[in-house]
C-alpha cells in the first residue's frame, strides 16, 4: 500500500503564517513580523542633567566669613577697612623743627642778652643783632630755610630782645633795692615793664627791629 507524499516546504504550526491558537503575537496571513523596538522600552525619559544636580554652590568667600553680607568689607575681613595713613611730609617735619628751634634759641638768647645788659648796665645794638642772628641761624640750620620758619625766627627775635631788656632792668633794680632778682622780676613784673616804657626811646625800638632783621639774615646765611 502506498501513502500520499506531503508537499515540500509546507509551513509548520504554530510558527507558520497562520496564528496559532492562543498566541496573540502571531502575525496574520501575509503580515511581516513586528519590528524590534528602537526607543526606550520604558518610554521617553527626561534628559540627564548636564550641570550640578544640586545646583551651583555659592561662590567661595574671599574675605571674612563673618563679614558684611552685602559685600561690604568687614572690619576684620580680608581687605583693609581704612586706607593707610600717608607718611609725614619732610617739609612739614622740617617746619615744626624749625619753629621749635627758633623758640628755644630765643629763650636762651633772651637770658644771655638780659644778663649782659644787667651786668654792664647799658645796652648796645650789636647785642640785639647777635640775638636775632643766633635765633634765625639755628632755626634755618635745623629746620630749613622755609618762609614760615624765617618769619617765626623774626617774631621770636623781637620777643627775645624785649624780654632781654626786661631782664636787664630787673637785675639793675634788684641791685639798687638790695633784693633778689626773682623777687623783682616775678613779684614786681608790672613795675619793671612800667619803668621800661618810661625809659623807652627811638634807639630802644630800633634795637628790637635790628633783632628781627638779623634773624632773617641769619636764616639766609645758614643755607
């Protein structure tokens, strides 16, 4: 007995063209197989963040962490809260030294001038000129030939010659009254000035003026 021959390449079930029973993914007749998914099987996801996921941190502080939050320099921060004091000017220092030296020289010259007048009981112009020259020369030599220094030396020279004359008068009056110089000059200073005014003449004022002129000349001679 012979059996019928099966046709070649006959599709087999359940993977053939016909859907198999219970297979929901089988393709229908003539349908192609479903294409493989090309995207994310879990759906579109948001793009990965490109920056810091925790946000940009605040810029590092360059000053005091406890400083002013408004950006102003703190008293103890990194920047100096106050500008440094400028250095003292040499001209200003020289001016101060010159005025102080002029005053000190005037005091010394006044005492020497008064002692000289009281010792010889007379006055002469050379002594007044010497007082002014000493004051002006010392002031300009140590403080510089500044116009203010020269003017101060001239003024102090006038006072030195005047007080020197008062010292001389007080010495003469103390010898005449047989009392101490300090008693006459300190306790009766008004009497000394009154006697000086009564005896003052043109030459006495001229000596005072010569002291101021000599101070200017001494200051110029120093430099």
